[in-house]
């Protein structure tokens, strides 16, 4: 129980990891804990129309833990390809440390789940990765492209990076893709 309490207290630090996107109507950056919660909420709703063979609990678990490594490694902007590649080793080390706090019975399955999410090869991981993309895109579309314009992200890059949304919901992707294509604040 001591290990669990230590891990839960350590997870509190995720609330201080800031991201590039601002919550709608706010003048502050969202934190990774807020993002993880909202991503999991989106998945829970999108799973209502997902294929029945998907392991729903596994997807929700993945999304609850997917960014925990940012406690040690920090958040890396999804459009910064070089930084994303460089960050993986630090994130993997963070995953070992953080999930290692829980001991083998709890920690090892969570570590395996984190790796599955990162590799995005299974249907559940692909669905979870797609859900991870949904809210930042919707936030940017509603805020005039707040983080996209701040970093001069072009329309083609936004479309390319967020196409995995189709894995969670082809219908949602069609709507999001149309809005990205029509967004006047994005440069071609």
C-alpha cells in the first residue's frame, strides 16, 4: 500500500506539466492531467460506436496512463518531429521509474500497456492514439488555431498528424478533416 500511495502522490506532478494548447475560454495552458482526463472522456464516448471486439477497459487504462511519463520527461509538442524522436528514451526511462514504484504485480502490466500505446500496433493502441489526437484538434479549431498559429504549423501537417483520428471514428475524422480544410487561420 505504501508503494501505491507513493505512486499516487507522484502522479500529482502531472498537473504541473504544461502543454501547448489552452483550454477553451482560458488564457492559460492546459496541463497534462487535464488532457489525459479529457482524452479518456472522449474515448469513453467514441467507444459507444466502436467495433465490439475492442477491449474498452484496456483503451481507457492506456489513456489514463499514456502521459504519466511527462512527470519526468516533460511534454513534447506533437508537431515537433525531432523533439518527439529525442524524447522517447527519456519517456521510456520515466515509465520504468514511475511504474516501477508500484512493484511487479501492478507496475509491470502498466509498463507493458504504456509500451503498447507508444508502439500503436494493436487495434486498442491505434484507437487510443486516435483519441489522444481528438481534443487538441478540436481545441485548436475552436480557438482560431491557437497552438498551430503560434508554431506556424501548416494545414498539410495538421491533416497528416491527425489522420489517426479516423481509427477511432471515420465519421468524426470526416467532420474534423472538413473543418481543418476550411480553417481560414491555417496556412497552406
